[in-house]
C-alpha cells in the first residue's frame, strides 16, 4: 500500500525541485532568470510570490505595464499554484482580482504543471490554509467561479479534486471544501467525478477507505488518516440521487471494498460500518431484487466477530445486530437500524415531544425516557403524519408552542451538534424552524450561543441553507428562499431590535458583496411594505460587512435604477440620509452624480453645505487613495 503515497511524495518533490530549477542570474542583482523569464517584470513577480512578499506582488500588479500573472517555473508551476501551496491568501486574492488592460493575458486558473497539478489541487492540499476560515471558503469559491472547468482536471495519476480531498491533511472538512466544490456541480458532473477512478484504479471512496484503514508498515511512514468525514460525505450523496458505483448492486468494485475497510480486523471498524450503511442506502434505492447476502460483507462480518480490542466492543455489538437484521431481511431502510423493540420507545418519545410539554408529568416522562430508555432519539427523525415531512426530534421541540425556553435549553444542552440530522424537509436548518414557528425566544437562545457562523455548527444552523419556496410561502407569506430577507421584511420578527442585530451579525458573510446588499434593499424598499427602519438599523451597525450599505449608490425599482438618496428622501428617511452623507464626508469619498444632484436640489440645507466643503478639500498627493474594504 506504500505506492498510494506516491502522489503526495511527487507533489513535495515537484515543489522542492522547482526551487532549484529556477536559478537567479548571477549578473543581475534583482534575481531573475532571463532564460526562463524574458521580461524582467515577469521574473520579479515569480520571485515575489515564491518569497511570499505580498507588498512586492501588489506593487508589481499595480504597474502600468504589469507582469504576466500566468508566469511559471521550469516545471510549469504557476505563481497561483505557489501562492496557494504556501497559503498566502492575500497573494491568491490579489492574483484572482487582477484585471489586466485590454490586450494583456488574463489569469488562467486551469494552468497545469508537468505532473498535472493545478492551483485548485494546491489550494485544497495546502497545510497552510485552514479550510474552516471564511477567507479560505471565499477564495475557493472565487477560484472555481472564475473557471468552473477546473473541477474536471485530473493530475498525472488521474486523480480528481475529490481524491485530493482524501489526501489533504485537514480533517472534518465536509462543511468546508466538499460542500463548496459539489455546489458548483450539477448531478451529471457529480455522478461522473465522484466515481472517476485514478490510473491506479481507485475511486474517491475507495481511496478514502484505504487511507482510513492503512497502518504503518516497515517504517514507511504511512499512517491512518481521518477520512471518515469524506466517506460520510460520499455516502450521503446517495441520498441526493447520486449512484456510488462502489456500492451499487452488481458493480464489480463491491467485491473488495468492504474487506478493504475492515482489513481482517486490523482496519477501521467505523469505516466499515459507514460502507455498510452505504450499501444499505444503495440497496434501498434499487428497484431490482438481488441477493442481499453479499460475500464481501459476509467475509468482513466474520472478521468482526474475532475482534478482541476493547475499543471496538460497543460498536461491534451494534453492528452485529444491524448486520443480522439486514441479511435476514428484517431491515431494508438505513434509517431504521434498531431492533423492533426500539420502535415503540422511539415513537413514544416523539409523541411526547409534540404534546403538552407544559404539563410537568409529561415533561418528566419525556426527559426520563431520553435519559434511560432511548438516548439516541435525540438525533433521530420520523415522518410526521401531519404533513408527511421527515422531522428530527429537535424540530418537534422547537415547533411545539407548549415548550417554554427553559425546557428547550435543557433539551438542547443534551444535543451533540455533529450528530444532528440535516433538515431535508424544506426548512433548511433549525434556526429557520424557529423563525417560521415565530419562536423569537428560541432564536435568541441559538444566536446567543452561536453569534457568528462557523462550519462546525452547520448541522444546526447555516448561512448557506434557505427555506424551500413552498415552506416560505406557507409560513412567511413570501416564496423567497433567502432567510435574512424573509426575516427583515417580517414586521413581527424584525421589530425585535436585538434579534435583528443578532440575525444581521450571523448572516453578515452573505452581505459582503454589493449585489447581495442591493438585492436586500430591493426587498426592504418594496412599495407597500417598506422596512426603512431595518435599513436605518443596518447603517448603525459597525462591521466591515455593513459598511458597504453606506456606499450603495442606486437601487433598482420597477426596472429603473434610482439614486438611493432619492428613495430615502421620498420616504422622509432623514436619519438614513444623514448617516450616508456623513459617512461620505468622513471618508472624503464623492457621492455618485445622481445622489449628489439629489443632495443639492432636493435635500439641501446644512447637510449639502457640509458635503460641499469636502469637495473643495484637495488631498495631499502623497496621501494614499481610499481603498474599499
């Protein structure tokens, strides 16, 4: 199995060798190689990136005759690859944001090196970039958005971006890179790339299983990796309509994957159980009848029986039960992997959760059963007979009007976030459930615990999951999927200024681009139910995300772009007008022509005179120009 490490070794070799294959010119103290970089400015850019000098990179890109941003070393490694591998996010952002003049070559993110590596591979495999940061997520989106075709690239070994995620040293990245990458793919592309085998015959799933089960052999330095998150992510794609060929009945890869996962008792039982769950999911979506007693799983099951390690004992007992029910034909759906006796206990808990929880006896029985009889129900779901939607227990608790905030918080304290089931019923996440249930107290509780979005809470609440249009229409009166828009235009919810502040802070990353801010303003300024009070509150917030509301110039209303000051003046929003104008006065940045005309002709007064004075002030020539955040 040592050969599996070859791509990793190759990547290190490529970068180390390249450092020595681009010699500096001994006759030129600026350090650039004329044989490789005919233009001196190109050589300077390459060495500035390789030496991680952000200041030099900015200076070179700002020149009137800037360098070629696709410059590469002798092994074909572009400056974007170098910056990505080094983890220099400022340099990567500068390269992606550089727009050369007409006639100049634009940055090509699909450039590949001699071994087929590209900037996307270097980015996701870099040990110097934390995938849980918002900057990393934002830059990854920008890189893919610039050329989505980069997702189809493979390296010399035929490995795709999903193989590289398995080889990445970062753990638990499902809610980071995997979610972003698959978000740019339609089902056909995901079906292809999630099953594409490398030249060594490994699909992404099989590689993840192999890396999760391998152990150090003969001092070769190979070791297990925590790729269970990727196994889970790939298996969960079955629920999204993707066929994983390694698990699908009749595919020839199924004969060895289970044995690989368990490795005769020396492997990873958790990986094996996940593969078994995937097989059950594949079986459940198949319309054909087939032999459920798969030989590979039988052989691996026999190995499970011989485990002596105490570490595996609890999971082994559970798996043996699941396996016997499965091969016996008693269990067909992977959601119901528990003995028949557990069904009554589970159903009783869910019955209590939607009952009169304000009754002390019912509340006591509910928590006693959760604690002693069926604790796993905290993270389970059932089909609600009221609307035939799948609902987890937490959703039942949130939606129950008889559950007070103390009962909710006590129940929530027993929840394990990463074990919470994702909501696939159109509600998006649990914060959305609280919103459509008009439970401001629960929204306050959740947002007080998690004031800012971080990926590890995405099972509970996420800025990336909205409401289904039918749910939004039914509960909020508007068929919009954007949760923040629905909240801010709801008179009852947005009237709570503290809750408005908390929602704005949590969803702030959604408002970092002008187009997103303008879209929100269209909703807030919509004639008939204007919410100018919400806009005024946004102007008061002190954050780099909300500062952009002061800089918006025009808003599209009835297919016409209208200066924002004109809209505010027509609706007598004097406070908001003052905030915007005083902001421009403070930063000595001019208003647009339309807004300036409105300020002079319609508003006038001392505000116009104060603004006019700033126009007469000429900044020093040495003063740096204002740069937008």
